[in-house]
């Protein structure tokens, strides 16, 4: 299957700082990438849909000024958690949608575990 | 009403047995359905996709789709301890995936 990478895999930061997470599609071009958040024992919750060259579309209840998304190229999307607080501690996972016959399939990155102290 | 519902589990099966996972969805126009496996602390891994009514087999996995009943299932044959994970049902709606809460499967050696 298609390979998606994320960096960093784990980050610990102080409250009030900003954290940037990168998501890359390694062997395919992804016109659309998705950002999810998963709290312990819960399922994935979609935060936003990111399309290359355009503004991200955020799900209801997700603050676009707090979670900044940039999709500058067909292989890279970034999520910046601004002024992070302990309640933002979570597992952040990106996915990318491949084109072609399997265009609805999403391939997930390995995730980034964010801990805000 | 939740968009995607899965049998709550956890599901415990002996090694070598069949694990049966069920999922129902509410949006009748959905066309694409997926099963993901998620190990603890890891991200989801796509194991099956199904688009047409009927069965689709891939190794020890069989997905079944019934659009009239808005039902999709996953069978794991000859279950192995390495199959112990949470299985997520996902339904595509307008290019976005809606996930069920997941069913945790434990395969007893």
C-alpha cells in the first residue's frame, strides 16, 4: 500500500507553546490529506480536510485559528497546534487519499503523540 | 443516531477460530466501506475495502457488504494471536471517512 510518514512521532511541550507536525506521502501524490485526533479508548475524530493549494476545511467544533493546516505541495501537509494546552494532549494522525481506482482509500501515517505539560 | 455503529465487544476468540465483526451505517448513499486494524498505540492500517454487495476475500479476511440492509461485516478465519487488535469500520461519505467506535478482538492462544 501507499506509505505516509509523520514527524515527529512523539513530542512533549510546555503549555502555551506551538507544535508543528508534518505529514508526507512518500510514494504517491496526495491531493487530499486528512487530520484526525484520537483520545484514549476512543475512535478517530476527523479534524480537517486539507487540499493542496487551498484552505483547509475544518469539522464543526474544531478551531481553525488554533489548529493551523498548510498543504503546500502534493506530498506535504502540516498541522500546527498553536498555544497548546494540556487538553490538546492526544494522538494526532494524518492520512492521505491516493488517486486512481482506489481513490477513496485513505492511508494513515504512524501518528504523533502530543503531550502538553 | 451514530453514523457508523459496531458491535461493542470486546470479542475474545480461541486461536484458530473465526472472529466475526459487524458494522451498520446510517447514510444510505454511502458507496465505499473499509476495515482498518489498529494495534494499541499505533495508527490504523487498511486491511479491506469493499464497494459492491457480496463477499470479498483476501487471505484469511472476508468482508461482506449488504447495502440494502446497510450492513458490512468482517470475518477473520483461523484467528492468530497477532490478530489481537481493535478493528475499525469506516464508511466513506463525500470523500471523508466516518469511523465506528471499534471492536477490540483478543485471540487466546
